[in-house]
């Protein structure tokens, strides 16, 4: 009986777009594009729960997200050419109420005000949509192009000047900021025209933001550009416009051009350059005005957030606060740079200012200040920025490893104890280590022990990593994991410049005999101090620099990129396979973890890429499934660790077999296969009339089955099987002797939005609950808890 299925954690990275996030100012909920989903996060939630939901609907990467001010609506845009309107169904969840399919190119810019939305498209068109207050639907009101074929919008900002009279600032692939004005009437959009081209920038304009009018008829517009500068423009209305330059008798030494225009007979506007803000070392990515104070927050590609404000005495705009990192031009993520910041948000809550930004690694960083004094960097959220290709629980079930095409291996675990050792009221899951930051896309991972794992990337090599002391101590403090032989662990790991291999930090001074005395005070690596001083799970800058695992071995032999691997239950053998379209390369290679040498001969049978390798629970058999639609069982000689092909089936499925897993030993000699032919099949060993594995049962689904996992304990007299499909659906079954019984299908609002790449049950049962890890092509790593009796 299933009592509850709870999504314990969702780890997913933000897309690298400058308008990918927004904040609902009342609910204090952050929405950001994550792959083709929209992730929802409450940054002030006291337990640090992280992303609590992902919204499905878009078919490609989300490029823009905007909440419509003073409303319950949100608008999103994507590379699928669609714009979607969402509405809050309760305090924290949204539902899509409208999809706009007007466009034939990627949507690259959005701006919204109550009842009106402006959309910029990659084909150069800019459209204005108005909302019907009776049915909440948006309809097209106006469409125009700035310069056909020569200009593409990158940012938009709407401003309501007076009732029904608006300005639209447009920035893009031009050095000018274009200002359009229009009137909103019952008949639609009237008098929409380009009224000014603001000059001054020297490169493309990436961000625009109007500041709301504290003084009616006198307010500001900021523009940020790839020229590294921020320009402020003052907008004045009617009698507030300075017309002194029109006086021919007045001596003018400096010229500050004023752009003057009429919206209608009653409304005249003037725009002039107000200030130039200099100080950033790279492109300006995102600009945000403070809600109440005259302050401007800027996020840039130089990995910094700066708060700019006018000096009280001189009025000159100065940097009042800098957050982030000192610029490190030319550095990559592998050498410690975050790769710049993409979007930024800030808000005030309980007298404190909160600053949020997302970077190249997909993670969110957060700081808080009170009275412009930095209180603390706060715990943000993290996740992969590309497909999650594999996940694996540690042998003790305490933590989960995940690999991704974003070239990282990440370690997730529950935060159970605070820094004082007291048990937290609500444990939450976090990224505690980033053991591997690589130069190749990561494909597969498997732990050898609780302190060692092997991974395979989009290269021909397997790499083995050992847990360093600093990370072990942190996991012991916050998660409660006890590790044996801690004194033998390496101190830390570093990545040499231009290197792909993490080196053990305590080897740094081995050959420096002449400088032994001088460097003796450096014998303890820098990694120890920052980790021992942590009061919560690590922040993004610590994950990038201090939480690598040292690489201990490389395993060679494959001729093409690694696709899968598995470790024998006795931890003595590694089985691996690589990409192939012929019999010669579609072989299984066996390596010893004791000698780190290959055990000959290779195991030939398949003719295409092997998709999964799985040792039986007792280590006697190795199961292989393949794109050639065949499965094979190799029997292991326990004395010399050689293998012999014992069983095979050349037509078990009609399409590619994507995954396979073994049932617990108590259930018999049984394994399960999952195929693109939409079926899951159970195979049981029989001795009569012939010694073979025969299909005992089969169940068909509506989409190709891409992942399957069998829990390694029997519940009652049944086994527990999880099944993942190509469209992200997840099913849980109980099974006994030819009969599948559906326990539950996970609800759509908590499942991935794309192919399930891997399912893995944790061996550990916490508080009477089973834990299921899920990796998906929608960029997410998810962890569910299941109460089942």
C-alpha cells in the first residue's frame, strides 16, 4: 500500500539567458527557465527546500520569464517559438491558461505591465499584446519592425507614462536604444511610432529597465551594453522638460542632446542622457532597480554584482556594494571561474535586501544585507545545465552521484545536522560536492565503495576518484555519514592549468626538498580551512574550487567513447563498454580494481553499442543489453575473474533495449529489461525442459521505456519495479510470478519533462521510506520518497 510519494528534491540549473528569471514581488517566488521547464523556488523558505516544482509545456529551451506586475499572471517564452501565459492556481503553483503560437522564430525578449505585454522575436519583429480582463486571454494589438534585416531585439522595457499612454524601450543588435510610444484604447494600439534613438553606447544593448515614477513625470531609464557601460536616461513630461537649450541667448559649453516628442496633443516628453556608469570589466548582462530606493543592481559577465547609487554630495553614481568574485578573464569553470553572471534579482524582506544571481554553472547565489552591510552569503540552489546521463547511489545509500553532459559529476545528500551537531527539524537535500569538473561530457558513473567511484565520459578513458578528507569531514558533520580509514584519505584535490586530471593536494610539495623548510607552514592544504568552517552545505564558489576529488587511476583500452559501466558487488571488477557500430568494438572490457589492469580476453557478442551492463547481486553473472536488440549473460569464473558467454537471446525485443536490472537473490534468478518497443519484460531462469532464461511476463506502455530499476529488497513477497518513459512519465509496480500490479503513476506535475535517462533505488530505507533517484534529459536530478508497505 502506497501512503505518499513526495518529491524530496529537484536539482536543476538555470538557462544561460539574461532574461531567464523573475521574482513575484508579493509572493517572493522566483521563477527561472531550466531547460524546457520553468523552475519555481522560494528563496526565503526557512528550511532551504530549493526548487519545489517545475512547470511543463514548452518544447525547447526557455529564454524569458516575466511575472506581470500586480497580478497573478506569469509569461514565458522559448526557442519553440511559443509564448505561454500562466496563472497562480494557489499560493505557489501555476497553471498554463494560454499558449500564443503567433511566431515562427525564437522569442528573445519580454516586458510586461498589467494587461499589456511586449514580445521581441529573433526575426526582428516586436509585438504588443493586450489582455482581456473578462477572460484573461491576451490578443495581438500591434506588430512592427525597427529596421528590417538589420536589427534584432535583445531586451525590452515598458513604462506607463500616463493613463493608457506608454513608452517601450528597445535594445538589441545596434548601438542605439530605440524608444517607441503608443496609446492603448478600446480599439487597440494607436499612434505606435519610434520617437527617439538614444545615442551613446558602442556595442549591442543587452538590458533595459525603467524605474517607476516616484515623482510623477520625472523618472529614469537604465541601459546596459556589451561595451561594459551603463547609461542612465532621464525622462521628463510636459512642464518638467528643460527647454533652456532652445534659448539662443544662453551660452552652452557642453551639449547634452535632448530627445523631445509628442505622444498626443496633451502629452509631451523629453529624454536626455543623465549619467555614465563605469566600473565593470565585461558585458552588462542584467539590470534591476530597487523597489523603493534610488539604487541600481547590475550583473555582468565579469562575475560580479554591483549596486550603484548617486553620491549624496556630488550626485555622481558610485558603487555602494560589490558581490561575487574578482574578474578572472580567460579562466574557465574547470580552473575556478564561474563564467560570469547572466541575470539578477533583488527584493526586500523583513528589513533585509536579498540579492540573487545565476551563473554559467546553472547555480543560484544569494546574499543578504541590512543597511548596506553584508550579513551573509546565503545557501542557494544548484543543478546540471545539460542532460543528466546517469545517477548512482553510494553502497551505503547515504548519497547520490549524478553525471551530466555539462561535464560535471555532482554529489547530493540530505542535510540532517546543523553545524552544532543538532538534528534539523526538516532535513533537505543539497549538492555537497562536485567531485569531477571535466573537459568532456560525462556519460556514466558507478561507486566502487563509499569513498571511491569510477566515471566514464565522452572519451575513451575510465577515471577513478577517491574521497578527500575535507569532503569526508563535511559529510560526516552535516549528513552523519561515517567513513572508515579516514587517515588514509587524500587531503584534497586540485586541477592543473590545462589539465583534465584532479591531482591530490597533499602531493604538491613531494619533490620540493629544497623548499621544504620555507613551505612547511603550507603542508596543510587550503582546502581544510574553508570546509571545516562551514555552517551549512557548501556555496557555489566552494563547490567549484574546494570540493573536487583527486583522480587515482585511468583505465584505457576502449576505441571509442564510453557508454556504460558497472562494478561487481565484491568491488573487485569493473565492466565497461563503448560506442560501436561493429562487432570488433562492441566488446565488454573487464578491469581489476586491485591492479587497475584489464583482465583479458574481452567479451565479444554484440554488434552495436551496449547500453547497459549489470552484475547480478551475487556477482556470478554479468548482463549486457544492446542497441542490437539482444541480451547476453556472461558467467564469471570466481577464481580468475574470467567470463564465459552462458546465455543469450537474439530476439527478446523488437527495438533497442535501453536498460536492465536484476531482482533480489531471494526472488530467484530473475532480471528485467526495458526497450524502445515500449515493453518491460521479466526473465526467469529455468532448468527444465532446457537450461535457459525465459520471459515470464511483459507489460506495455504508451511510450518507449528508457529506464528501469528493481529495489534490492523484497516487500512482502513481491519486488518493487520503477519504470521511466521517454516522455518523463514514471510508473511504480509490484511484481510476483507473472503479474504486474500498478502501485502508482507519479503525478505529471512532479515528474520530468523529458526522457528519463536513469532510475536508481537507494539501498537505505530512511524513516520507513524508500528513496528513488531519477536522472532526466530535462536537466534535472530528482529524489522521491515512497512510503510503501
